[in-house]
C-alpha cells in the first residue's frame, strides 16, 4: 500500500516531486528484475500453451492497446521535447547530455518517471504477439527484458544522458505505435514505412552511443560529466547489442534476398 500511495502522490504532486519519484523507482529495482524473469517464463510458457491452439484474433484489443501506447508516447515526446528545449537553451547541446540538468527532475519530470514505469506495461506487446501466434524472435523479448531493468537503474543514478534516451524513445514509439494502430485497424501500409520505423530505431541507438562515447571521452579529458560508471557501461553494452540486433533484423527484413517484408507484401 505504501508504494501505491507513493505512486498516487507522484502523479498528483504539483510541481513534480522528484524526491518521491526517485525513492519509488529505487524501491522498484529488485521487483523489476524479478518481474523481468517472470516475464520471460510466462511468455515461453504461454507460447508452449498456444502451440496446438488456434491463434486469437484480438483485433479490438490490439487496436485499443496500440492507440493507448501511441497517445501516451505522443504526449511523452511532446513534454520531453519541451524539457529538452529548455535544457539545451540553458546548457547547450553537449551540456544537455553531459550534465544531469532538469530533464529528469525538472518541471516535466513526471514524464521521465512515466517513461521508466511504462517499460513494465509494454510487455503486453509480447502477450498479444504470442496469443496471436506471431513469430517471437529473440530481439523482441530480449529488448523488453533488458530495457525495463535499465530504465529503472538509469533513473536512480542521475545520468546526464538519460533524458535524451527518454525523449528519443518516446518519439520513436509515438511513430511506431501509431503505425501499429493503423495497421491493426486493417489498413494496408507500404512496407517502406515499416523500414523507416526500424531505421529510426537504429538511429536512436546510434545517437545514444555517440552521446555516451562522447561523455566517456570528455571524462577522460578531465571534463566532469554526470553519470554512474556501472550504469554507464551496462548502458553501452545494451546499446551496442540493440544496434547489432536491430541492424541484423533490418538486413534480414529489408535487404537480404530482396527483403522478407517486401516479398510478403508482393505476395499478398
């Protein structure tokens, strides 16, 4: 009940109370890890359960789910864009990701808090995928499992680059879930749009890596940047793995042998 009341306090607080949000996320670190393990177990158990069963259609649920996440991501991108603009105006582009600034604890910090919490909710994507008997690739569940843990960890360690990660992810997801929503309504969307979305995800990881490597170089040259070393190196490993996995997916889906997705659309 204490955590539940704290969550309500965080949402209701005006201005945003970063102290309460920080303590709440800190208390969620271990539960999130166990939840991520449970997530993988449940997903593969459900996949085995569905092996000899017909796929569920779930169209109304799918449309509603994607519409909700699209709207949520659009709002998140909007508010984090405002926060990022203020931070860049005050501290410059480099300062906005080298220094902790106001992106996470400031006026629009509620949306950084929502970002971390949303990674727990987004696993619903996988449940809907398995119930519809769509291919469950390693990239999908690995990405969800790792991101939810890192989002919580990064929030509690005052890392300067975390605000940019929130903004970029919100923005990409705003486009991605809008695409999913339109597609789940039954509209046929050219495969080139899907390619552009995957490209934007790859660009997101590449830009994050550029920022993080720059932070490392600045620190080595004596410039003080705000980051926690363990979280920093975990983040580097995570982003490199995402860049590789999404790049490989892009190659298989859109380049190799004409691209699987383009071929499927031609055959439809």
